[in-house]
C-alpha cells in the first residue's frame, strides 16, 4: 500500500465519525444549556416572588 492510499482511507473513515461526534456534542450541549436556563429561570422566579412556570 502506498502512503497516499492510507491517508485517503483514514480520511474517509474519520470524516463520518467526526460528523457523528459533532452532532452528539451539539445535542448534548443544547440539552445542558436548556437545563441551565431552566434552573436560572426558577431562581429568578423565586427571587422576584412569582409563581414558577410549568
């Protein structure tokens, strides 16, 4: 095998893996961000004396 063939095969294997990992990272970070915003909103509601939203 030539070095060019090895590099090409590595790229063709790694590119889909990188996309999958990026999608998983994006979904997890979005979920964590939403949970954090919900916690902050509850704290603000508590401080301002409003009833928590459902």
